[in-house]
């Protein structure tokens, strides 16, 4: 029983009497090569030159004499070839990049599997021709364009292939196809006379398989498969899918050689499977687990690995690792598009993609100025313009930010000229501005000695320079939007690599980095369907059945690769911890992986496995109601407030929730200021109120005539427009949603005036006052300080001799809101707030003029047809002296309670 597969290989070579220092080792990845060298070094008595240890890619690259081109170079070249093809209507680069990547992967597979490209591409074209959706003989232009790409695929492929050969570069599949040609024609330089040892492969494509078989047939090469007999001899187990296939089909194995599997899987091991709700809880759980593992004497941390099936987990995981673990070595990259800095540049790009002749759109500006990196820049610019700008946008209701707005921040001009440059900007300008911002951030982080941020900055600095070089080479990037996809693509492929000591300490890695390596203790996270295995992701233009016919891998084979990695990881381990997310998230894969179900239903593992669901400890304490004691300072504030005056709204706020009264009315804390992109209800109401006041003002103390109203109708549009501009500066009423709101207000006012006209036919109406403020000092029994009651009455008129106090409401009103049946409800239920307000107004009016017998009511713009909703007690709609006396009792009771120092303010919950 060997600890690791690599040690088993070395021991077996010694048994075969091969000098390991004279072999060339070919492995799936460079990383496993590092570990192999370590094991070789441990066995040597004396110093030697290291034997040659290469990855399969390097090995094949030498045979073909071609260099691997970068993905972006390949895409740009493919686009060039595509543009030169005979397709009449070709896509621009921004659209091309969305499907070009998939085409590139398909070419790569076709070559790696040595399929005659002509066959498969013509076959594809024929399928598309049959499938295309128009049944009529005449094809529409759209269909023509669509089919043209497929008809030209073969030419595009050939031109692309030849263009790459000319540059002595290629993608992986092309390099492999050329290497196979070289071997078959004998055209390659054999620099190697040493025995070649192939170690730890699993899924080989046709090219790799051909090359390895060629060397095995030569007689002095050896191959070692890391496979357990438990999987190899089970005809249905996916972990052995590929290696079983080689055992049956390779001539090398038909002629007397055998695959030698190992027997480790059923040796004693402990498997703990834990379901944890949500991703972040998994990182917390793993952190706790590591804490426990770190404390155990028998567990060697340098033989422990944490394998992240979902690589986006790296960042939260790093925060979850306990400080008690001394050395952590990360051997996986973090894609740049998963960093906050990426979102900073993306926000910056969106800001410029949404600029119009009116300026920068406020939403994009707010997004950008609230990014942590913008705040860092803003604080350094002597004047925190980000916070100020955010406040200004909300207060002045700016939908667009223009150069005029920016002049308000003189100290930050240098920085603002980079963020908000004049005129339209080209992709190159954008890149240069990003580099200027990086330069500024660099200075800040150097002072703070923040190495991680500097590392991020450096990676993006390199990325923008790379982008700039591509732009120099190509002429089709005239527009800013075409750079967006390219930037996305680059940030997706480039990774921030963590540099560590791969041979020491506790290891964190992705699934593929674990190839050929063995650990005593393994923790695997996110073992959910859709993540491990990753399921049917179909990013290919080649349909499933065509792939099957030509022997290309389908998702079944891709899943089997991951199944192999998973089982190989736990094959020799002693302690295995597997976690999965119990909440199937929309984006992150579904229920627990079939691999877990497979382990749980395996009879041979029954005694080694435990399965639990971890749930966080939750205790829900009833939230105590907020209580505010009325101490000395509070009473001082309250006296000052009472001196200024209680309004009906402040009193109804108290009825609704005393804490609201305290925060809103006494402390004047209003709700968050928002930019009104849609008009808020209160703004809508204000515009109607102000317009009516302006329209009716000339008629105060006059009896209204039909002519008066008709003349007012003509003025409505102009008056509304005026109040609109006053309330919402920077708003264009002539289009979009504001035009709709504007028209609704016109309609409301016109309907209101029409209604008034109808009334005038049968009644006499005289306007007494508009928007008039009333204030009265009142003496409340038991309260020894003066109290003022104040209110603004929207309209007071005389209707056939009866005084009416009218309140306009643009919101919802029902008749029951203004009826009183139970007086107690008036000061305890917020539902009756409208009745309460009307009584306050009538009370103020009677105090000022000494008259009662008035009528008070609400005109609801939503129900104009229903006319006035009058306040009523029982049947009578007039407010008499006794009604006011009853009201006064309740009003005193309410104000008495508010002003009573021994009654604390207690929160009310709806």
C-alpha cells in the first residue's frame, strides 16, 4: 500500500530496473510534475540533474514545433478570417465574440479528435440547411445570412488553420493534429532516447491517444494509470469509463500488456458528508472543520487539501480559514472578473455607454460613485466629491449629470476630468482613462502598503495594456461597445495567481489541479449537481448526435472526467469530508450531486460513511418594543415643538406609531432622499395642490361664474408645466413616463374644473380662502406649557351659504375614513386619520371665526365623480358646537398623553 500514486510509479520503475534519473516523465499538468520531482529527490543519495519532467502539452508542442497562441489572439485572427470570407452581411466584433469563442472550441475539438474537418463541417452545413425554419422556396434575407455562415464554415476553418501555420502558432487541437502528422510521416526530430514514462492520464483525445500509443509501440516507453480495480472492473462505473475503453481497444493491451490497477478504495477510510444551507455557510462550516482538524495530533496538515469544486468560492473561503492554520498554499487562480476591481471598471464602462447629449445618466453615476474604489479615490481628492455628488443628485433630482453640475467640485477637477471626459470617447481613450485611475489608486495603496490591492491593480494594469496593444493592431474597434465583450472575455480568462510553496502546508485547489496528487485528508466543497459534475452545458454548434457519430465527447464524457477526478481524490485518502449546498439555488446547480448518492448507496462503504445536515443554531428572540422615556432633555424639545405647533399630520403620526412622531416630527428625520425617476406620490400631490392654488387665487372673495371656470381650463397646461419644472428640475415633460404623469395631472385638473362647472349650474359657490395657515394656542388641562395647534387649509368656500372646509387628496380615500361612529377610535386608529384632520381644520376655523355649523370634507382626485366626502357623525354632515366640544375632549386627551412626562413613547406595530 503506497501513500501516493507518484511513489507507487517510482517504486514500480525501480522494480523494472529502470534508472528513474534517466527517464522522461510526461504528466497531465506541470503541477503534478513538481510533486514528482519532490518524490524523486527524496530517493536520491547524491545530487543529479533533474530528469526531464514535462506536461503532455509541452511534449506534444515539441513534436509539432508550434507555439500555443493566446485565446484572444486566436479570436482576433478568427474574426479577421471571418470578415474576409464571402459572407455578405457579417457581424461586428461585439456580436462575433459571443459566438466566436464557441466556434473556436469546436475547431479545437475537431482537430484534437483528428476528424476530417471537411466531412463534419459540410455535414453541419447540411443539417442547418434541413433544419432552417422557412418552408417557402424563397429564403428570406435573414435565413440567407444565417445559412451563409454554415456554408462558409469549411473555408473559414481552412483559412484560419493555414494562417496559424504560417505564424507557427496554433490552438491546442491544431498543435496536436500537426504532431500526429509529424509522427506518422516521420518528420519530427526525436531528441529523446530516454525511456518515456506516461503518468496518470485519464481522458485522452484521439490525438493524445495516437501519440501515446505510438511511443508505447516503440517498446521503451511505459504508461501508468491511476485507477482502482473497484472502478476498472465495474462495467458501469463512470470513473473507469475511459481507461476501460483503452484496455479493450488499444492494440498495446490486446497484445499481451495489462493495465495494473491498485486496490486502495476499499481500505479503511472515514467519509463524512454534510449538507449545509447556502454557499457562505459552507465556508463557515469548513472553517470550523479546519479548526478541529488543526487541533488533532494525528492529522498532518501538509497532507491535507481543500478542493473547491466551485472555484468562485475562493474569496469567501480565504476569509473563513482559521488563523490557527500556519501555512496555506493556494494553487488555483482567481478569475479577474470575480474581483471588486473588475466591477469598478465595468461600472466605469457602463457610465460611458450610457452617456447622451444630455449628460451622464444618474443611475450609472450613482453606481459608479458608490463603488468602494471610487470612494477611495474621492477621499484622496481633498474633497469627498462622491458623497457630495450623491447628495446633490438626490436633492436636486438630477436625471443627468453634465459639465455644469461638475463645476461644483473645484478641488476634484483633475480627477473628474478623467471620470467625466468632454465629448465622445474612443475605446483607446477609455483604456487610457482606466490606466490613469489605476495610477491614482496605486499611489494610495502604496502609502497604505496594501499588497493584495496592489497585486489586483497590477493585473488590471497588464490587462489594459494588453487591450491597448490589440486595439493598435485592429481597425474594427471604433465603438466603445465592441470593447465591452473583449474586456469581459479577457477578465474571464486572466487569473490572479497566488504564488505559494506548493510542497508545504495546507493546500487549497480546484478539481483539475488535484490531478495525480494524493492527500491523507481531503475536504471537497459544493458537491452539487450542476457543479460537480457540471451537467449539460452545451456550448457547441455541433449537435449531440453528430458528436456521437464522430466520436467527439458529449456531456456524458465530460461528466465522466469529473467523476474520475472525484473518486481519484478519495481513492487513497483516510479522512474525507464532503459538503454540499442543501438549498438548490437557481444559478449554482441543483440538489446534492449524484456522486454523493452513489457513495451513500454503496454497500461496501456502509460502515465508513456518515451523512448529516448541518444547520446553524438559530434562536429567535421576540424583539422588544422600542420605548423612549421622556427625560428632561426630551421634555425641553417637546416644549419647543409645542411652541412651534402641532399639525394634524404630526398628531396622526403619533396615533399611527409614537416612534414615527418622534423621528419624523421632532427629530425631522425624513425618509431617504431618492432621485425621482418615477414621480413620487407626494410630489404628484404637491403639483396638483400648487396648480389649484395658482388657478383659483384671483377669485378669492368672489362668487364663481361659469365663465371663470372656462377661462381657468385654458390655463391648466401652462400652470402644470410651470410647477412640474419647479418641483423636478432636469425633467423632460415632453416624452417618456413624465409625459404620462403630466397628462394624468392635466386630466385630474380638467375633470375637477368640469365637476365645478356642473355644481355651478345649481349652486352658488364663493371662494373664501386658499392654502391659508391657521394657528391657535390652546390650553390643555394638566399641561403647564403653551401649546399651539396649526394647520393649512387647502380651500375654504361658501356653498349655498354653508361654509365648507375642503382638503384635497390624490391618494386613496373611502367614505368610511371620514365617518365617526366610535369616538375612541379617533385617537387610537390610524384608519380614522382623515376624519381627525378634518375635525382639526373645523376646530381651528371655529376658534378663529367663532362659528360652528361648518361642513368639512375631502375631494379625492381618484374618485372625482363621487364629489365631496363630507365628515359625518351619524347622519348629519355638519359639524356643530357639540361635535367640536367632543372633539376637543379627545384632542386634549391625545395631546395630554404626548406631553405627559411619565408616559413613555411606545412603539406600535401594525
